[in-house]
C-alpha cells in the first residue's frame, strides 16, 4: 500500500541539508528502516501533485548504484520522500570523521558513481545535477550509491529557500548559465574525488573570516543586487524568499562570487597539485581526475567513456574490499 505518515516512527536525525532534513525512521507495519527526507515546499498544491508524480519515477529506478525509493507523500506544506537507509552515511560525513579517504576507496567511489550516472542517463534519460560527497552514500555491505538526483524539474524549481544544483561543485558552464549535460556531473565528480582523497574541499576562499576558508555556505549567495554585477553570467534563480534575504548582506556573498569566478577563470584543480603530494597517488588516478576536470564541456568525456579509463578498470579488477573497509568505519 501507499506510504503514510502515521506508519512512520522517527528514530534519529541523519542530517540537515539546505532543502530540508533527513530522519532515520521505521515503517512500523513492516519493520523496514528507511531514511525520510522532508522537503520544505514553496509551491502551489497543483505543482506539488505534479512533483509527486515525477517522484514516482524514482520508484522505477532499479540499480545497485542508486539509492532505492519507497515512495513519497505530501504532508502539508512539505513533501516527504522515503528512501533506502544507508547505514554508513554519506562520504562527506565519513571523511570528516576519519580524514582523507584511501585512494583505492576513492577509486571505488569513482567507479560506482560513473555506473550510477550511466544508469540514470541511459535508462531514465536524466542527469544527476547534484553530485557531491553528501549525495554519495555507503552501507555496511560496502555498496556505494547515489541519492538526490535531479529527477524532478518541478522539485528543483520549487524547493523553498534554496537552489538545488547551485553549488561549489558546479562546472564552469553551469556557473556561466550555459547549457549543461551529463558531462557537467563529471566535473562535479572530479571535485568530489579530490575532496575525498585530500580530506578537504579543494578551493579556498581567501578571507580573514575563518569560517570562509572552509566550504562556503551557498545560502549566502542568494541574489545580492549590489554585489552581483555579474548576475547575467551567473544564472541564479531568485525566489521570493531570496529577495527577502538579500537585504541581509554579508562579506561572504562577495567571497563566494569570487570563488565561482575563480572556477571559471583559473586552471582546474588537480589531484596532485603541489610538490608535497608528489607520488602520493597513482598516475592513473591523476590522469582520470584531470579528465573529469577538463574545463571545456565539449572536451570532457561522458561517464561510459570514463569507465574505460585505466584507473577505473584497475580499481574494479584489483578486488578492493569495500565491505571490509565499510565495516571498519
Ligand atoms: P545535503 O545532501 O546537502 O547534505 P540532504 O538534506 O540531502 O542535504 O541530506 C542531509 C544528510 O542526510 C546527508 O548529508 C546524509 O548524510 C544524510 N542522508 C541523506 N539520505 C540518506 C540515506 N538514504 N541514508 C542515510 N543517510 C542519508
Ligand atoms: Mg543530499
């Protein structure tokens, strides 16, 4: 039968994103543990119904590289999405707890994300749009799966106070408001892999404010007419909420804009970028990450081509024991 709010009992909070919160819940009638995401909505009821219909597509996703869905329902004024619970959490949490991820495991992340992207693109004709460590999940079976993919155009347009896909993982063409495709997900994968292998986000924001040398909070980027001279090149959606918020200005906004401009203007980051990292990673890993971070979209390879790269093939044939590693964390 359909999922009902009354049948779900909260067990723990798993995390807060900018679109809502995620709870570990038990579906009492069946005893199944699920992750329930509550998305704060900013849409008309008719739009919400459309979103629900689109979310049912996720129901038809059947891949070991994609977090499966149990269904979704409306809980005014929110939408609740129930998905497979991944007991080791997301890779941002994992590296923040244990530090840089061993390169063999990073290779497994790359291989599994590529497989997931190929599946979404070939079978469902969708691009993910939000590849980042917090949307790559691990369970104690050693399985690595993608969640939060851009299945619903309506959902993307109506999530309150946020813009899905406007993030520091965005490719240069997306920052510039251009057409984007599955190759844009590949850029985000490249940034993600460097972040996991180094145990920190690869871009710096130069600012005296300590908070800013870590990853900037994109909520601060909400349209600021004064600082956003480059508004036309940035293609930032403006919701009524962001208008309200834009009156509160902070230094952070300018710094984040500078970061986005840096991504567009400067050479792409690399896995081995300084002398102190020399020899730390296999050459094939450097080669792969370089291929992900080709700045020109038209020169970047799609996921299926990247699966054939030496680093990925070696990782998949070397028998990396993901289950053993997952159990150790
Ligand atoms: P974000 O992805 O931006 O961090 P989300 O609201 O999508 O924000 O998710 C918040 C957190 O909830 C994630 O960082 C992740 O650690 C956790 N989470 C999300 N989905 C699941 C899931 N299916 N199983 C376990 N943890 C999850
Ligand atoms: Mg997420």
